[in-house]
C-alpha cells in the first residue's frame, strides 16, 4: 500500500524520508537533540532544510556530538577548524552562534533545567495540533524567539523557532492527508 507523506518530504532522499517519518512532529524531550536541533535550525537560515539534514552527521562530528560544555569553550583555533570544514555550512556568524548558543544553553540549564523544561512549559507539555496549514510563525514562536534572544541565543528568529517547534514536535503540522498525521 503506498504511503502518503507531506509534499515537502523529498521522496528521492532517504534521509529526508526518515526525518519526516521518524522525527518531524514527534514530541522530543531529549536535551541533546533539543540543543542540536536548535543549532541546526539556525544553521538552515537562508538555506534549505535538506542541505542541513544532509550535513547533520558532519555537524555532529564537527561540534563534538553537540556537547554544550565543549562547544562553549571553543577557541579561535577551533573556530578556524570549523570554518575550514567543508562538511558543514562554513558561515562565520553561524559558527559563532553555535558557541554563543552553547553558553546561553548552559545558563538556561542552570536556571530552568534545560530546553525540555523551558520549551514544553510554553504548551503545557502538550503539542499544538494544526491542520497542515503552511504556517511560518505564530505569536508563540514570536514570544519564544524574543525570550531566547534576551537570554543570549543567536539565530533564533520567530520563523526559525517555528520550524524548530515543528521539528521537535511542539507543533504537529503534518498535512491532513499525511499518513503520519494520525500517529
């Protein structure tokens, strides 16, 4: 029986299909993945998600498997190494943002326990169910974006945060005819 997916899921890319089927819209409470996805969504700015998804394994290797303590301590030599790494997006501002985000994340962990507690409090622990509309930002993504910016995070504009909310399952935006909508 054929599988119906959201139209954005590139059926020619197995990584994209696996992302659509197993991750996108699935509530995530894993701190490491929450931190990773926040940074990857920021790295996507101006690019396609598929570009970043295809480089995700390279990002994990380059950024010490998203160990925030290690990333927060990166020095100029490590930044130069990252900017020379063709396996990631070599954008100085995005690399610097990952370091800044690691520092902000560690402060957030000390203050509220981490991204899981922080983010899911905004929705009372229950994902928002939409009906496959093409939403790019909401009042909620605006509020989260503003607060994250105030806390020192970078590349966390409202549109990026809405995509992040979709990626980590805070919002469920599978198309109404998508087989995964009913999960």
